[in-house]
């Protein structure tokens, strides 16, 4: 992929602590238009903290975070307008219908009401839940709610899409559709920042993979580059780089404990 001269996102020496615990230890990163970034790491590595900084949910950190060359803390509202965010655990307003909820989200982004309704129905149809458009979401399955959350993250046609475990609760057909959608969005010039523990999905959708461990990025490259000419899966690369190659032995210990 030919990279444009101006990165969409620049992270410079990003550090963040919670009390005495330093969660991010000097992250340096540049992300360019059209890239699909797979951001992976073990629990507690700093993934969620990075996402919260990028989405403006955390602002008490050291270092700089720039969007299109502008510091996020200097222009937070206009930058947030360019971002679509699907969090791992989100509270959805269950007493609303999908159309009511998407109307609410669209208006937060300054969209015209008629434009919201038209696009919402098209997206609900694409995700296969248009027949539930006027049904209260307290009756929805987890997968149906996740589809509405995914739609809410892209309804304003953002330039940057941040996805944190976006496939949670989706059935196999929906997973395949979202994977294809990510590729098409990238082709359209969107920048995707994708956090997940599902290594097989990250391996397939990402053209650049970042592995964070103990608050530091320890690997950055395409899947092929991380394999270094070998035939390892991303799961094996992950285990090797994070020092967790003993999963097979650990699984046997669990089984032995049950006997």
C-alpha cells in the first residue's frame, strides 16, 4: 500500500499511569489512510487504554496524540466527528427501537433527520434486521444489539473507525459480512483500528498488526513480516512474543486438576 505523506493518527511518546501502575510506557505510532490496524495484546497490556485515549475518553496522559496533525486535546469535538467507535462493552438504550436509537446517534453527529432515517434503514437492511426496526431493543439478542452498535459506529460515514471486539455475539454469517465490510471500508480510504483477541480474524482483516505487551509495542508489521518467512499462525507468533508458549502444558494442568 502506498502511504500518504500525512498520517491520519500520530502517537508520540504516549504514557499513561493509574496510580503507581504505568499502563502505557511510551507508545510511538503513525497510522495512514486506508490502513487496517490489528491491535492485539494480552489482558492488561494497554489496548483498552490506548483506545480510550484515541477516542478522547482519557485526557490525563503524557505525550501527544495528533489527528491530521492536530492535537486531539486542542480540537476534540471536530476530531470526534470524524471517528466511529464501537466499544467492547456498551450500554445501549434498550427502551428505544433501532430507528429511534440511530436517530439519536445521528443527531449527535449533526446529521439531517431525513438523511438519518434513510441511511439507518439501508444499514439495518444490510445487517438483516430491518424487520426489527420499530421493535424495542430490550427483546433483542446480544447479536442483534451488536449489529445496531456497529451501525451506530458508521452511520455518520466516519473517516476513522475504531472497533473494540466488534464481532462479539455475531453469528457466522454476520462475522463474514463484517470482515468483508472492513476490507471495503479500507478500500474506500477509511482507516480502521481493530482491537480483538480473535487472532484468526485479525490475521485475515489486518494489513498491519501491532502487538502490545506490558505497555509497549513489541511488534509492528504485516502478518507476513511477523512470520519472517515461516508458517506460524498469528496465535503462535503472539504466544512466542509474549512468552506464553506453554498454553498446551497449562491446558493439561487444568485437565489434571479436574481428575
